[in-house]
């Protein structure tokens, strides 16, 4: 059974950093891009970036350049998203989501969508 | 990069058919696949259409996708509406190394 299990809720102060983990099971972790998508309260989905766990290659949305870092540890099938210099408007649910097709069989990340999502991690930025 | 624009909300009665549009701001809608996701309150999104028109196993055939190059848009059509279809729907596409989501459409089935 393919699933992604994320770390628990976090409360952080402005200016701090948060690191969310996403543990994969049921498939070969290094074969699929992993995305991070966030959703602020009452708002839509916002793509933050992706990582290829096999190569460590990453790409981030322009809105988060310089503040977000995605990493992975293939030995424990876990991806991480760290967001630094937190602001109040970073309060959101953060999801990890797996690409639907192995990177070997598609040209670009997101090409065939994201078929497995984590349960979400609520990050609250509060003073 | 481009943007994907969706109507903020749509509503329709049970048993009817509704179509949600997703318009690409620049570049051809046909040049990159479009996916659609359903998100119910308090839950993670689930994919209902991929590669413009394909339906994952387990998604009812009441859900269908299409693209229209003349309007540079993709559409999600849900026929035989059920109250359980009430949710937010998001389109998604990509360009080079970037992924883009539409702003989402709230579907009310009343």
C-alpha cells in the first residue's frame, strides 16, 4: 500500500525555521519525484517545489527561492522540506505529494500529476 | 511562467451536469498535460483526471476532462451530480521545471 506519512503539527515564531518530514512506503522511494504543496487557511493549493530523491536535484517556485530547501534520505525513504525566515503568512497546511509516474518514464515533473498525497502538516506561525 | 484561471465557484443541482474551466494565460494549453484534483474539506487532494482526459482507476466515469485550443482552456465535466461531489476542484499543469495550480473552484451541489 503506497502511502506518505508526514510529521506532526508545528508552532513557530516569526523568523524561525520549520522542517517537515514525509516518510514514503509501499514503493521505491528514489524512483519518483516528490513535491511540496501548501495551502493557507481558506486558500488554494500553492506548489512550492520538487526533489528527485535519486539525484538530489531540486527546483523551487520563485515565491520561495532562498527560503525553502528540499532534501531526502533514501536510506529511510524520507523527504524533507525546510522553510526558513518564517512569516505570519506562512501559516498553512503543508503537503508532500508523489509524482504519478516514475521519473525515468516521463519528461518533466508534474507531467502526469500527483497521485499520492501525505495527510498534511499544519504549520502555525505565531508570536 | 503561466497562470491557470478557474471560476471561483459553480453550483448545480443533483443529477445535472456541471463544467469547470481552467484557462491558461500564456503558451498553449495543448502543449502540457492538465490534471484535475478534488479536495473535500479537511482532506488532502485526490487526482480525478490526468493527462487531460484520463481517469484514474476508482474515479467514476461521471468525471471527464477535455481541452479546447480555441479558448486555450481545459475543462472538467461532472455529469449526474451527486451531493458527494461537492468539493473544491483544482487544475494543474507544468512548464519546464515548474508546476502550476489553478486557484480552485468551489462546487456546490444543491
